């Protein structure tokens, strides 16, 4: 099918493009930006007047509920939530049920996702069998099955020798390792250590739980660095100012590390726990404003590469419990774009182009060669590249009401906030995967 996107403001943060232009799409690819090619006839025209045309968003941390919840239709609902939020590529962490440590499970997830013709799913495999931190998974077979990286999700590796072997193996074969820095004996609380946790009588998680783990990771990387470089380690959901300082020093030193931050840690603090609001029961826990500011500065200056939704659909009954007993997590796929825009627009914020870059080509660059044939066009708008795009009405104000969210997870600490910017259409590989009801075209 050939599609013409007419009259939109085309914004591509990678190239710096910011101009009104038409986009011609055929055979799943962008064939022209600007003047249409001779003889081009569109089967469908999407009116983007007054809208932005953006690269499809790339989200590096999205829980889909499958494998494990096929009976609930979780994959269908979460993939619909993805394209409703303009997300065209996403990474699923390995802590599914069962865990993604078998090639057959990875292949099944990819096959089911492809049949839906919505967002592209890139599975992350379990670094160790069962995520138990003892025996490495069959990384070669998992890579052949489609895994783009390997990690432990929320399960720290207790034995440093196992982590060392994992990094050595990854360096040998070029496998990226994704780790959330967690010191196993200090990360068991439910709120960030500080005055709020003390005042509310909640068990605390000190910033040391992150920084000690970072020291271990960085020391291991230093010990195996060569002229050809060491393994690529991606640090998931950095949450503290002290962690940012260590990351900044490691990158200045030349260690091959990238990092992301969740939208919750970027815009919220432990004060948002309010009256034990379980919607703000998250992993990592919300920290103080000084941490939030340090994370914002690091994302703005490139020390942190990507912003993630940390989408974790949690059932309402698992949240309707005392704060300490509530299941951590919140919905986020449909909120990532407007919240990124809020960050870019706020006083002292980094501006529109940086806000868009951290949800498009920034995370795509973290994935790098793992994107395969999607390659350099992911997170970009480029002639000849895949037509993964979203058309956004930047001025539409809305609230994240539970009844309007496509995800089966309806709860978010941002529920009462007014958001600006809403997706009108999402295209994946030149296919219109989502159109908001009533949208033109």
C-alpha cells in the first residue's frame, strides 16, 4: 500500500530536520520527504495539518505479560497500547512467566507479536538460567532465536564470579549485557531511604544499593578492557544522583556503557507517594528531588541515552493493598510521549528536539546492530528507511483515565495530570497500525 502523509511538521531529532513537508510511503518505506516522486499515487492520504510527524518511538523496557498470560489476551492489549502511544519498537525484559531462557519461548513471543502487525518486539534473553544468577543461559541459541541482549531484570547476580564470566563471554561474542545495578542485600525495601520513608514507616532502599553495584560493574569492565574495547553494558533505570556521578565518570573514562532512566524517576519524587498511594509503588523507588534533577541533567546532556516507560501492567487488585504489599509497577506505554514532551517544555528543560531524541534515535542507538535489517532507520525519518512513524497532535490536552487506556494495566501515578500531545496515527513498516477514533484520514 502507498500512503501520503500530507502537510505535517516533520521532526527528526537525529538529522535536526524541522520543516513542514509531505511524506510519500510505498512498500513499507519512506520514498520521499518533500516533493513527491513523479507518478506517485497514494492509496491512502493521512491529513497531518497542524500535527507533527515523528519517528516511531523506541522503548527499551516494556513488560507485555507474555509468555504467561496468553489466556488474558495480554499481548494484544499491550501491543495496542504501544501503537496508541506511538511506540513502534520495544524491548521486552526476560522476567516473563516462564522466563525467557529457552529459544522456543523467544520464538513463540516473536511469532505472536508479528502476527498482530503492530509494534516490533525485540526480546531480551535471561542472562542466567531462570534468572537465578548461577549458570549462564545458552546465549548463542537465544541470540539465534531473536534475543537482542541479555539481562537479569530485577534479579541481581549475587556471585560476582558469575557476573565476571558473563561479561567475559559477552565480550568474546559481542553480546550486549543489560543490568539494573542492584546490590542484593540492600535492595529489599519498598521506598527510597530518606525523610519520607522514615516519616511513613516504610522500609528504605538506600542509594548505596545502586552505587555499590555500579562500582562492581565498572571494576569488572576495567579489568577486561582491551584495545578493542570490552563488553557493552547497558544500565537500566538509573535512579540516583550518586549513580549519575559514577556513570558520568565511567563514560568519561571510555568504558562501553550506556544507560536509561524511567519516566517516573525523571518527573516524580518520593513526595509523590503522598498518602501511601500504591500507584507510586515502583521499581526503582522514587527518590528525592536532588536525584530527580541529577537524572534530568544527565538525560539532557547525553550522559543518559534513553528515556523508558518502564511499562509494567499491574492488576487493580494487586495495587489495592497496603503500600508495602502492593505489587510494584505502573502503566506507561501510552504516556511516554506526552511526558517526554512535558520534560522538554518545562522551565529549564532541554527543548523539543532533545525530548524527542531520547525516545527515538537515542534508544535505537543503544540497540545498535541488534536491530538487524531495521538498522540505521530505526528512530529516524530517512528516505529509503522503514516507515515507522507517528502523527501527533501536539496541542491536544487529555488525562490518562483508566477507561481510556488500552493496556490491561490501568494504574499510573500520572493519572490526574493534564497531558499535552496525543497520537493520531501510528505506522509500522508502512502499515497503519493505529488510528485514534475520529482522526482525519
